[in-house]
């Protein structure tokens, strides 16, 4: 085994036109013997190896007299570590079986602004949140200066069909109201929450857009802004119904004159299923198909069963659609008192002409007294000729009759 080639490590500035010009003394072997020639066993990946301004070919042999004419020219905007290999020979015949490594460190100049790669369209259903927005924005950062990193994101405007928010460095969630500058770490947490209604109508999609710029760790801003397109797809809209409703019913009956299908829904067809909740819900039945309500047992005004014992029964009517969205309506059902079995006996009398008094109505019977009984004339062929005292029940002719 003869003397071995020694690895070489050099430096050159980014975008150097002249590159690194090798010296004859750069190429040595382990025992300091004179080097006759070398063979290029691999070429640089991020630049060009030139001999007297002519590109060197793979496995080309270069005589020691030309070592000083060899140069490495880095590619434009490349910075980092470049490596290629050579095999040395002291006799011009035998070359090292183990090539020597030539390492060129191209020093970054931090003179290149970052650029923004295309951001894929973000799809979200109305009312939902796109949590991948921040990661897509951060991933769009590219910079020719490999030692530069993303430092800040400039949000130039906010979407109009939803909200942008992020988690701040302090840990709180911030909703953007307009243009803002946030750190790269904060930008990674950006999310978009679409409005509940995209405004385009059933089954339609709309697109919301905003732009942003990127700032690298050298303080340079991207020359061209990035664009985020957000496709807002129509989602399952919740049913709609009036916030409150009230009914008034008489005691002793179970039926309630409710409105059939009190809720509506944008999705067509969409089956609504009705249910009830709330304080007095256990006292009611509900038709699951149309929302009609009825008492399980006829209410008794004198024996109120509602929670407040005020004869106003309170519950919530709930409509649920196929997608699980709901609407709730607060319902009050007031039970009215009603007399039961109120009756008076029939009467037939004979009176003389020339007087107005006819009779005093017999005492009324009432099994469910609710106060004083009042009297009135309900009809009849000659009712227009009579008057009655509503408190005493005295029935009189308006004008004394003439036989």
C-alpha cells in the first residue's frame, strides 16, 4: 500500500463567480511524496469543477502541473457543503483505491429573499374549521439561503366568509380582525372557521381568498405574496323554528291546537323528528312526525300538575334533522278554568198583560264553582222582547205586553 491522498476542506462565498481556485499545494499524500496526477472519481452536485474554465469530466485525469488551473464554481444561490472525490497518484500509473474527499463549504450571503410555493386549496364545510391551514402556509416557505429559516408571516387581509385565528406565544387564542404580523410558530397554528351559512344557497360552494407574505430570519420578505383559496362547501343546516310559542286550552281536554310541522329545514328532502324536553315535558305526548302536542292526561285547573302549580305548563319542542342538527322552541301551554255541569231548570209561567215582570230564573247548579253565576239571554224567537238582570236572573218584558 503506497501513500494515501489527504482529504481537502476549503471555503468559498455564495454566488462567487470565480469560485474557489485550487492551489497545487492543496493536493498532498500522507507521506508528503510528490504527487504526479489525480483522477476525478465523482463530480460536485451543486456546482461545476473546471480546468482552465472547461468543465471537468467524470474520471478525467489531471496532471499536477494543472492543479493550479482547477476551480470549483458553485451554482447560483447555493450555500451549504459541497463534496466530490479524487484519487491521487505519485507515479502516474497507480491511483488510490480509496478516493480522497474534497469538501467545499459555500458560505451563505443572506442576500436572497424567500419565495412562496403554491398553497393547495383548503376545503371546509360551512360552520366547520380547517385546522390544516397553518401547516400549509408554513410549508409554502422556500429560501435559496439554506441557513435562513421562516421567521414571520404577514397576513395581508382576512377572509370575509369566516374567521382566522391562531394560538399566540402566550397560549391564548387570537382572532384576527385585519392585517397582522405573527411569528412562524404562531402561523403554524392558524385555523379558518367558516361561517355557518356560506350564502350561496343549498348544495352550492363558494370560495374565500386571502394573501400573505413570508419573512425569513434575515429580515427579507418574499417578493410575491402567497394566496390561500378556501372552498366552503354547503353543509347540513340546522332546522329553523320560532324561538317561542304558546297555547291556551281549557281544562279537562287533552288536545292542543298545535301547528303541524312547526320547523323548516333547508335540506330537501330532510326528515325532521320531534321530541320534547324541559320542566313539564313528562306530562305531554308529542307526535314525532309533525310535532303536535297533547296532554297525556286531561289537566284539571283545580289540581294543577305543572311544576309551578300556576296552570302554565312549560316544555321545549325539539326538531332534529337527518344530520343531527337541532332547533328548539320554548312552549307554554296555559290551562283555563271552565265550569262543569252548570245548569238551570226549565220554566213555564203565565203572567197578566200590562206588567213587565216575567219570572226569576231558578237557581243554577254548578259542580265546579268558579265564582258568581251570571245570566244572559241566549236566543229564541222572541228574545228581542225581553231583558234579564245578569246578577239576579230576573227576566222582564222590555215593554209591558198587551193581550
